[in-house]
C-alpha cells in the first residue's frame, strides 16, 4: 500500500514538472541563454511524454524563428537524434541548415556534415543554369 502511494506521488511530481516546463518555456525562451533553451527543446522534443499540442507548437515556432542562432549551440556530444528529428519534420530553413553545416565543418563532424549536406541538397536543390541564345 505504501509503495503504491509513493509511486503515485512520484508520478504526480513528474507530471507537475512536465506541466511547469510547458508553462514556463516562453519565459525561459526570453530570459535564458540559447544553450539552455536548446537543452530544453532537444530534451522535450526527443522525449515528448506529456507534451501538449500547444507546447509542441511553441517549440516548433521557436525552432523556426531562432534556427540559425541555435545551430551555433550544437553540443560536442552526439546531436544526430535532434538533427534527424528536424529533417524528418522539415524544420530546416535554408539559413538554418547552412549554419548547421558550418558548425559541423568547423568541428570536423564528417557523418553529421554528410547528412546535413544531403538534407540541404534534398530540400534546397541548386537551380540548373540554362543558356539561351
């Protein structure tokens, strides 16, 4: 019985934390550094347990508006899951993917660089030049 109460208590505390994160994201987005906002977004979007549609829309909007700046905050550890999510959901803007390619190139992340360049080629193909006389 006591174990059931403890499990319920932990569940309620976790649920409360999730609700607080959703409510306070707009505040964090304005007041916190981009690296902290990046950690919140990556964590919540990769593990979306309990994320409401409204919160997901907030996260998407933030990514689309601040993508170039956020790409400078990619961490040294593996970013493939979040990059794959962005590619899958078609979140990349032309400028955002270029910023990510610049970061991966500077950090010599060859696997990430090849995936980003492939994504850039799929989403933003270069126009073929035609010559007419």
